[in-house]
C-alpha cells in the first residue's frame, strides 16, 4: 500500500515523502533520518552541514540569472509524533509508516502519518534536487526534535545561516499564510506517594478510557475534544467517594503536545461493591457520552476484572491528586481579542503516569499563549493549585511566540503571487501552535519570516491525513514564490 503514494502528483514531492515514511523518525530517535538527509545533500554535491544540535543545513547556489535575489531558507523539522491506535502493533523506532491513499487524502494505517512535517521536508528536498526550478540562493534548514521541545531550533547557532527570508513549511491549511504563533512552556508536576497494602476482600479492575480523537494540543484544542485523563479521574472521584475505590496505578496519555486519547488505570474495589461499581461507571459514562456526543462519539469506558494488586497508592495522595486534576485548568483559557477565532491561551493535561519504582505520579502539561503575561499567570495558577495539593511543580522548555509583522515584504510578495495564480487573496493568520519561527527569529532578528503548507487534518493523532490536491497547490505556490523573491538591496 505504501508505494501507491509515489504515483501521486507532484511526483518529486510524493517520492521524497514516501522515502521519509520508510525511515523511523519519532522525536528523540532521529539519527537515521539525519543520516539520510545529510547523505542526500552530499550526493547532490551541495554544501551540507550537521551542527551540534542535530540540525542539517544544505546550501544550493542560485540558478543562472537569479543570483541577485535575496537568500531564502526553506525550513521544516525532521521528527514526527509517534501515536497509534490501541489495537495497532507498530514500533515507531523500527517500523516504516504504512501509507494509504484514501480518496482525496493520504493517511496511515492506524498510526500518525508524519505529514507534519514530512511534506515540508519533502518539498524542500525536491527544490534542492531540482535542475529546472528557477530560484535564488537556497538553504534547506532541517531542524531536530521539534515536537518534544524544539531542540534543534533552540540549539541553532546564530550566524550559521546566510539567507534573509525564512519560509517555514509547517502550517496545515492551504490558502492561508501564517505570520505569528503562540509561545509555550512545559509544566511538570510530581506527587510523591506511599504504597499501602491493598484492602482485604477486594478485587482488581482495569479501568480504561479509550476511543477519543486526541489531536494536536495547539491546533485542535478549540474543538472541545475529551481529555482521557480528566475523564478517568472524574470517574475515579465518584467511585472513591461513593464506593471507596482505591487507585493502584495510572497510565494516561503519552505525549506532552498531544491531547490524551487514552487512559488506563488499575483500581481496587471491594468484592461486595463490584456490582455497584459497574453500575456507577455505566451511569457516568452515559452522562459523558451525552456531553461529548458531537466531539467524541466513540468514547468508550471499559472495566476488566483482574487479580487484586498487592499495593495501592496511599489514600491521602489519591485524594489530593484526584481533586487537583479535577480542578486544574485544561483546554482553551482565553480567545484572542485581536484575531477573531484564534485561541490566545490554553493548556493541555497531556500525561498522568505513576512510577512504581520511584513512588511518584508525574503529570505533564503544555501551556501555550500568544501573550507572554497570560502564559505567566496561567503558570502561576497551575503552581498555586498543585502546590496547595502538596505536589512539586517545575517549569521548563519555555519558548517565545512569533509576533506578526503585517509590513513583511515576503508576506506582500506571496499575497501578490497567490492572487495572480489563483485569483484569490490568501488569508493571513496566526496559529495557536509552537512554530519554530519564534525561536529562530530571536537568533536571526533580521529575517523576514512566513509559514504556509498544504491541508493536514488531525496531526499528532492516528487520524492524521493530508489532502492530495492541496499538496500540488502548495508545491506550485512554493515554486512561483521562489521565482518572485525580491532582489537583494543595493
């Protein structure tokens, strides 16, 4: 099934994208893809650099007659988000992605596709390999480990790039030009706990929340999708209050920048209250399915009897943890006042996981905001809440937003090019996601920056898909833009 995509147009882009799908490249496991791109550049006889942060830079001289144009950096990230359906057997560190042409879309078979940002990387490679595309000086900047901390962008050395214009190819709506993005910061919360012997005359039960859509914690956060961690602890709260149910372990969510689709916990229920527990779970599930009927029609909560575990989390910690998770902010916090329809500030409770060896429950959240002060006060709220609950709170990985420049020359150029080619003015937008432009612009403040891409839906989830027709349009627009890059200033 994978080879069908190489028959799609534009073939040069789809061929490189197919090659990327065959190379495992989850975040923090990118050595193979770095080697591949590095060898790609060298095989073309182009100047190729691997920096200390794991970024690959490939330089291509201007084509004849285009030497007087400003230098352009085409930028995308090498890693992809590793998410799969619960019933899918797939090792992201070893297995290739199985792609499927599904009508107007390309998707994967039960896993993330990696079109975020594989299509942008493939387009850059196609430009670098071309022999008949007019362009000025080009630099391909392939950044490392974007999805879990923007490590490559943060580690990029100032002064290493030579161009004047950065074109980021990591946006996900064709016909839109992005000129700003949110900044972000990680929050890690730890609840130390004590192990206690499981109560007598009790049974073990695996409580599972599955069937949620998940998605990108920036782009999809305004869709009102369910959060598996919030749902799990909503059930546990009622079960503990009414039936004395105890928590033995919890494993909810897997990636900080993905809305959690699943949560699995081992709980302990008194034998004489098993029937009541089943009834209570059914009742709460029914209520939540009605609440989320539109956004999460496949929400599923299951219970499976298992052997009773030897230990449970101490009652005090379970109570403080549960109340704090229920009270914690999650989802959209505020919409933008200046750009209608844009989320200004949000947070995602991405991971809740117990570590039996270290006797700690770790919660991982990602805050985003286009207003630094709003992000700061949200962090203060998180700190205040979880500190009061007796947890340790740590902030890390902060990165800046990208402030829109409506007087940008490349913005004007691309608006004119798009209008001339498609008889339509592209929409100008900012995105509630962490594009690398904010970080890169801090290192290269003279850069004129913009971001665009084809239409990708449901990134960071196994439902990820890219629209075939928009890839062609994205490619045509990119080539036309390169033809019309402004001349260097005298």
